[in-house]
C-alpha cells in the first residue's frame, strides 16, 4: 500500500512539474486569454448580481504602454524589481517586523510574485497557495525576462471591478489608450493597486492623493 502511494505521488509530482514548466514557458510568448483570478471575480460578480458589462480585459504590448505607467508601478509596488530574483527579502523582513508590532498589516509581494498569483493561481491566503506562488515566481524569473514579467503584470493586474490590465483601466477611468497616459494618470492608477476594489483613481480619497503625490516626486 505504501509503495503504491509513493508510486502515484512520484507520478503526480513529475507530471505537475512538467505541466507547470510548459505552461510558464508557453506564456513567455503567448498572452493569456484569461486568468483564474478573472474567472473567480466574474463568478463572484454573477453570484452578487454585479456583472454589468462583464470583464474588461484587452492585452496591449509593452511598447504600447506609457513609460510613465511602467515607472509608476515599479515605484509604488516594487522598487527593487530590476535587481531581485523574485523575492525582496529585505522588504519581507521589514513587513514581518511591522506586522508583529501593528494591528494593520503590510505585504511584501514583489511584482514577480503578483504575476505568479494573478496569472497562475487563485485569490487566497492559505499556505498551499503561498507555496505555489513561490514556486511559480521562481519559474517565471527563470524563464522570462524582466520586461516580460512587467508586461504581464501591467496586462493582468486587477485595476477595478472586473477591470484587468492597464489598457482596460485607461479606457475605464480616462477614456484613452494606455500608451498616452500622463504621469498623473499613471500614478493614480498605480497607487490604487494595493486595493483596486476599494479605491478609484478619478475619485481619489485624501489617502490616494497623498500616495499619488509621493509617487510623482
């Protein structure tokens, strides 16, 4: 019995590693038609009767994204993005220290980790998902360029209710394509990303205004 369990465990691990490796490798060149997070959000919207016009998602290539937008997300989400290998251990240590002494919590997820979560996984905080997030983070850092990781992040990140990616966000909030976002517009979109379902870049709270002012300094 134990030998049979061990045999099937090895087969499962082998096929899991091969399948996920190929999946990530394909996305090095192929743009995802949808993500698990999109499906999850759409299902939640249907259940709550808030579907509206459905999911807003339109892929746009890296060169057609405003340079202000690229810089803004690195400045606000992951300033060490060009230098780390997927994990910012200094930020993780600081977050642990902060969270142990404060009621509110801070995260330390890098852009690479957020891509792993947004593209390949579901929303959640259990240990299984976190473990898979770390695994996919290592894979995309191994197989993709930094430019591809940032391009993927800007295209699939949740940026509002059923709104995914900077092209959809630019049209939703400013009625323009992502390539002509101004520095202020890009900064406002970037600073809502920690909680895009709560904040609105065109109706910013005082908190969002302060974060935006910091982002464009």
